[in-house]
C-alpha cells in the first residue's frame, strides 16, 4: 500500500518514555540468554553477565545498534523483482504459519491439516491479488513432525513466486530453508542482494531468550539475511497486565535481538515487532488476538525507531467465518493500515490463531482491496471535477449515458465477493451468505490457478533437502 498520513496514538514524548523504560529494564533487570555465543558477543561489547547467563545491557549498545541497522528492507519475488519495500508507512499483507487446525471450506469440518492444505493455502495466496507475501498457514500432521518445516518451505518455494516468510523448529530447519531459497534464486550472493525470504523467529519471552531463537538470529545476521525477532509476552502471565508495562517489557525483548544482530554483523537487516501488549483474558485464560487496548502502540515504537516491523491483523477470536470474524478482521486490517504497519501477517486466522480458514483468507483479500481504495489519494483536476459536464447536463438532465460517465465509471471500486444486488437478485444467485460465497471463490481459484512452476532441477534440489532432513525425526 502507498504511503498515507498515519493515525497517531502516542506522541513523540510518550514513545521516548517507553523507550527509556525499555532501556531501564535492559540495564537494571537484565535478560537471560540461553546461548553462549550470544553471551560472548554482548560481554565483549561491554554488557554485564552474572549468574551464568543473566545479561544487563547498557543503553549505549542499543543506541549504537540503531545507528547501523537498515531502516528499510526490500523483499523480492522469485524473479528478482522488488515486491515488498518494507519501511516508511507502506503496508503489506500476508498469511501466518503453523495453525494446528483447518476449517475445511469444502465440508465446514474443523480438522487437523495435511500437507495438501499447506499447498492449497500457498496456491490461493499466489492467486489472490492483495496478498503480498506468503507463509505456510498450517502445520501438517501427515509428515514427520520434527521436519514438517522442510515440507512447508518446499511447498512455499514451489507454489508461489511471491516473497516468503518462513518459520522453522530449529537452526537446522532455518539453514535448510535458506539453502532452498538459494537454490531458487541462484546462489547465496543473489539471495543476500535480493532476498526472497525473511525468517520469523519466536522468542520464549522478553526476558528469556531461548537457544534456538538466538542461533537463528546469529546465523541469519551473519549471512546478511532479514529476520524478525518477536518475543512472546502475555500480560498477567509473562508480562505486566498494564498496557504500558507490557509494551515496555516487550520492546525491551525486541531490542535485545536488535543489539545482538548488529554486534554480530553491523548493517544486518532486522525486523522488529509490530505488535505487543497482549494479555490473558482473565475470565477464560485464553490469549485473545483481537484486543482494542494494544492497537497502534507497537507500531508507534517501530516508527519511532524507524525500523521495519512485523505486525499482525486480519484474524479473529471467533471459531467460524461469521459476523464476529469479519468485524474483527476488518478492524485489525484497518488499524494496521492506518498505523502504517509493514508486514501484516496472520490473515485468515480464527480461534485466536489455532485454526486457519481459506474462506476467511478470501474475505480478507476483499477487505484489503476496500481498505486500499479508502486510503487512496483523491485525484482532483479539471477532468474529475467535471464542471463543464455538470453545466452541460444541468439541473434537468442525468449523467447515466453521458460520455464522462462512460469514460470513468470503471474507476470506481466494485466488489468481487461482497454482494450489492437487490434482494431478488441476491435470491436469484442462491441467497448465499458471505462465508458461503467466500468458500466458493476459494474453490474456484484453486481449480483455475496454476502457480508458475520451478524448473525440474530446482524442484529436485528442494526434494533432496527435505529428504536429507528426514532422519532427524528419530534422533
């Protein structure tokens, strides 16, 4: 999406206060790092290490990191063309990863996903015009569990030409995904210069940084490849329940990743967290996705630092693609668009991230089209003002058959999924609700869309990487 004037929820002074609070957490409380090379990097740079792996990071290291980190990152498509320039207030949309369930658009059944569901999800993303980057959506149960990430990566590289954000279980999976990407684009140098992929790194909590997350961060930063670094914090559990306290600790955890990436390789591309301040629902103990309190705030901090961000929206806590699901999807897509979020992922998610729906993804694509149109600049000139036409038609005529109308009516937005028929017209088309129409559209797109294939040689190389990883299941 093009730049627009963003909505601001925090002032610069409030952002500075949150930043200072995060620095105090890092210097006063410190964090535990469960990976010795990361500890060594920080200790050498002047951080204090005590109690084995508790690190207190001086604010100067954060400020130094902010001077070397790139402020924009571009993701490229399979053909090496710039597709997703992350930065400023440009917003791009994509799916998420590893849903434990799928709501089958053909049967309405909530079931465990299969590899074919991953393939169909990627294929649908490739077909939908408003999906800018692709994630695997589902965690398939019909492949070996410990190497499912290799199957997911292979499916993404095979069935879309769009930029990819991948998630892996461990460092080995990350290495294999990068090797696949290098095979697709033609080598390590090409991938670094024109990255097709970014890695989504989940971190245990803002104050506990697990070994796998740190390993991946060091590996990717050393190669000069983009990585998100996202701590998991739940208000009332692993973070304060208050929005400000939650954001401060969440932001502190993200800054740890920033510092490590820049110490490891100054100038390494780094993507910070574009959401935060989540909290347990104290009535249900569920971690809801769609909370009004946290909207806009983490995005403000990413813009305050002028850092690329990984945000999320287009999802719901509902269990079906019903009224709640689409209200929540629309609200979160609009708040992300208004705040200038960069990579907005998890489109099509239901049940607080536990279930994915291809029908809901189709609805999100339509919502994005509407939102993009609503935020477009208005062209005001002699032709669009049409003063001569107005004078010609006058108070007694009409514009329905006027040449000006015929020349411009196609410039208005027309839905491909939402219904604008009168009642009789809607009944004539089957009287179907939005969820039914979305399921049909998903099926139609899957039936007619064929993703551009990789060469046989590259497909064979991807399959070899997957096959080589299989023995890890039994270790």
